[in-house]
C-alpha cells in the first residue's frame, strides 16, 4: 500500500508532560496524485486524489459532469500509471465541447461552479419514488459506517462515502469527498448497478456542500446521511430536488433537513 496510498516520513512527535519534548518517529502520511483525464486524446480535467480506483473515479466524474450517461458511452478506458492519466475514448458520435476543457479540481471540494451547471441542467431531475426508509436502521448503519474506514484508522487524512443497498454496497475513501462520490458512481456504472440507486442510501463522513448534493441528485440516490453539516445551498438544493438529507448524525442524534416524508 505504501507509495500508492501513503508514504512514511521521519517526523518529530511533540510530547507534553511536565516539559515539552520532541521524539523522532516514523509516521505514515496520506498520498496525493494529480490525476489527468484525457477524452479522445485531449486533456479534459486534472483531479487531486488518492491513487486508487482511478478508472472508476474518471468514469464517475464524467457521469457527474454530464459528459456520459451510461458506461456504454465509453468506447475504451485505460490507466497510464507512469503519467497518472486515465485515457478515455468516447463512443462514436459523442464529444466534449472545447469550452468545457480544461478544469482543475482540488481535493478541497472547490470547483468551477457551485450550483448546477445551467448547460447540464437537463441531467439533474427531481427525485421521485415512494420507498420509505427506516430511521432506526439509518442510525444503526451510520454507526457501522464509522467503523469501515481502514485508511483513516491507519493514516488519517481521508474522507469516506458508503453506498448501501441490500444487493450491492460500495465503500470508498479518498482525500476529497467529491472524489469518493465519483468513485461510487464509477463503480456502479462499471458494474451495471446504477439501477439500484433509487432504493439506496449514501453515507458521508464530512460536510455536504452544494457540489456534493448535485452529485447525489445526478446519481438519483434519495437519501444522503452525513456525520457533519450541510451548507445552506445544499439544503436548498436538497429541498428543490426532493433529496432526503440528514446531518450531524452521530451516536443517537442528528437532524433532518429535507425529505422527512421518506423516513419511517
């Protein structure tokens, strides 16, 4: 796992008892790469991410951006580990407008736009469905989710997202929350499981920004549960697109910000 997920450094550990002292130790530090995504030979985006599930990240990112709608929209995909680049060829007839390239996405969830891109608004549909979800089971699942993050336990420095469904569940960790969501989408698309999203629940370790909620809307997952807070823009979008949004879900407490009617 070292060199791909983390590197080990000699550091000085601060000890504060009666006196403050420094002790030299070996400490793992989470890794980061700049992943390039090429579409039909042209660089489309650069993502700062963990060197893990790179093809799935590219697939999910292109889906979130509205470039593709299904995995069949991709004619070929490969990862060049030397260049940290995912090479994507779109199916015949599909292309990307020049004005959409090139974008650089940081690990801090800051992107080119905060709300839904008006040019891609037709890709974002109000969530429907009449399935209801047990609030008790959601609370229990959050406790289980908090124990899944092996990289966080070992190294720290990552967020995590869990798509939970009785038939197919996906857990992912990355230095950026948005990368986690894109990797989940990529895994679902690649495994032909996107049809399960309307009955699934997403759990996330960190803050829910407007960018995060747009990825949930694009995927079509009706319930998002966060250990942290949503932003006001995220709450407004969740209410507009009928997403059930829970925040600050910890131990036996939390808040429902939208979509209460789905909870039983």
